[in-house]
C-alpha cells in the first residue's frame, strides 16, 4: 500500500505553493526506502522517476514540469524565463533556480545541505537554492536573491528547510579556519563539541547570509541527521557505513 507523502510547509511562505518533502510516501526500498528523488543516486531509475512524478502531482504540475539542475556546490544560478527545455536544464551545473514562469515547479535536492525556498509573491518571482557550507560560503544565497531581483523581486522571503543541525555537525579545525579567513566574526557559528572539535551551525549561517542580503528568512527547525524515519542524511549514512544515500526534494511553484 502506498504511503502518504509528508510535505512540510512554513507560514512565511503560506501564500505560495511550496513543500519540503520528507522521505515518507515514496516507492524506493533498501538504503533509499521512501521518497528518494536523486537521479544521481544508485537507486533504481524507475523508482526515482516514480517518486519525482508523485512530487510533481502533489505540486500540481506534470512530471516534465518539475525543474532541477545538476548540483555541484557552486554559487551558480539558472534563470528560467519560459521556453527552456527542462530536460536540458536538468544537466546544467548550478545550485539554484529562479523563475517568474507559472506552470512549472522548481526544486533542489538535499541530504544535510540547506534547501532554501524563496518567494516574492507580489512580484511573481520564486527561487530554490541548494546551500551546503561551500555554496553558502561562496555566495549562492546572495546570488539567488540577486537573480530574483533581476526578475523584479523586491520583498523576498525565504525558508531554510530540513538541514543538519549544529549538534550533529562536527567539523575539523581546517574547516573552521576557512570560515574565519573569510570573516573572523564567523566564529559565532562554531561551538565546542563533545570530542573537542568544532560544531558548525549551518542553518544559522544560512540565515545570517540571507538576512544580510535583505531577505526575510526563517529555518524550519528540522534536523536531517536526527530523524532517520523522516529524512535522508549523507552524514548519518556515512557514519552507518552505507555506500549511498537518498536525496530529499524541496519544491516551490507559482
């Protein structure tokens, strides 16, 4: 029997179609049990296609109208104005999509990184960004906001969906040094961990970057690492010795 999809929404985007999908309700099995939407995972491609089709239906679009890109931890943004071949877009290396085009849904895939959905409802402009630590540090969130403003957005609101929380994100000193070299005040996003290593607060970093860019932003408060029944997690899968992991999908549409 097919499980019901679980779709998390946030009041900040209440007037726009959006959803942070959990792993519940999908067709995949084994390591990918549930709603794995990662085409680059080693899951069966037909299962991934079925999962993505369920997501598209839930968002009110056809399966071919669910736009994603080939995510590479960059600060690159794709702008969809109309008429693009979304199959070709899917192989474009970038980490965010913005559009003012109705009738399609834009999405990003994550498994600990931040999925960020953005909107200016009045301007009719939306965005979706994949922001891991590298992309966030390199400016993907600011680039997404800039691309939305180029389409006419003025009052952008953003929600960071399920991502790894500070209590689960132990890093090394070199990692911390890279942030401090960029801005010494970034030390506020690190705390001492139980193993004497820094613990990084990715969602707080994302919120800080968004708000500094003039975007009203909130985090949903969900930790991908800490809820295995609901979320895929790259780090948890690594700790458990798994060879691969599922990808969550976060979607927004006009």
